[in-house]
């Protein structure tokens, strides 16, 4: 998350004043920095270097992260507000931040924190500024869900059947065959290969019990050029935060055969409609 230099400057000013230092005196304590540098820090023009940030944090009985971003609760609230468009209350943020810390999250884990938060909000049907699916379990034994998309207030549309293969960390996706608009999803949504575009499917990972690291997605559809069943496999790349289309078809052992058979059945049905 980007550092707000003006807010950091205000924190530095408070630490200086709480210790009863003038700007000149404070600068001498912080690596013999000149008064002009201290003035620039407090006005939010620039930031102290790493060593001086550490000295200021020690003087203020705080940490460098807290000096730069505020408390972890503040950090979480600002991160969610700026990225998901959700303003959460202080009463909610404190226990939520504590839960994140208990799971090992800390400052700088922005992508992982947002994934967790979106999964939590989707599971509880809290609207965000980015469209994404939330999942309802329809078969506990088979781990099959329906992925719904919110299209209006209190209105949802089923878009996909999904199978969560927790052991292999693979999400299997089949267009919702009972939907009249099923054909629009014969091929995968092109936006899922864009940076963070996989949010559409992965925001609800809390419900699916999957993780992004080492994650793959197999999409079961139909090639409209020859009306044959088509499978696409995507692998998650953590460095670019994108799903990358695998040029090789998925191996038979990776497939969820009920979905593969459904795709083949739909393709056969379309061929019979067109050619007979």
C-alpha cells in the first residue's frame, strides 16, 4: 500500500513534540539531520531514509511499519477501502485485523490480505466494487458449488458449477447448464488472464478451501469453431498475480470427469442442432 507522506509527517511531528525537542534538537538525535530535513519530513515533502525511520520509531516507542502506515487495524481498513471500495467500522476492523495476524498476515501482504478479505466478504454477501462470484455448496460429499454473480440489490444469477479439488488445489469450472445464457460462457471470460482478473473466480477461496499458491483452474467449455468440447487450463503466477493459460491440455488424471462429460454432451447437442 502506498505511504501517505503527510500522515507520516504528522506522526513524526507528534513524536518530536512528545519528546520536547525543537526541530534542530530532534535532527541531531536522528542521525544529525539538518533542521530543513526535519521540516520537510513533517510537511510530508519526503520521508527519512530507512536508518532514520528506525531511529524515529525507537524514539516514539513504535515500529517502522506503524510509523509509516499506522496500526495494523488502520492499515487493513485503508487497504480494503482503497482496493475493494468497502468502508469498515473500527469495531469490525480490530478483531478482523487480529484474525489476520493470527493467520500470519502482516504489513506488505496486500495481495494475500485482499484475497482473504474478498473471500470473507463474498461468503457473507458483502458487495465490493469488483464483480466476483460467491459460492453456495450443493454437494458436501462431492465438493460441488454453484457460483453466483450479484447483478442488482438482492438479485443473483447462477453462472457456473464449480468443483473444488482441495487435495490438488484445482478449481474446475463448468458453465451453468440450466441458465438460458449458458452459451455466452462456452469459452472462459477473457478478463481472467489480466492482472487480478482471476478475482472473479478466486475471491471466494475461503468457501472453496483452496489457496492461490500453486493453484490451477480448468475450464470446461465448447469450441464454437468446430463445436467440440474444449478444456482450458490456467496456472497461477504469484509474481504477476495472473492466471496464465497453459498451452498443453490438462492431463486425464487432473480432470473432473462429470464436468468433462457435461461439456462433451453440450457440444454433441450443438452439433446435432446445426448439422441435422
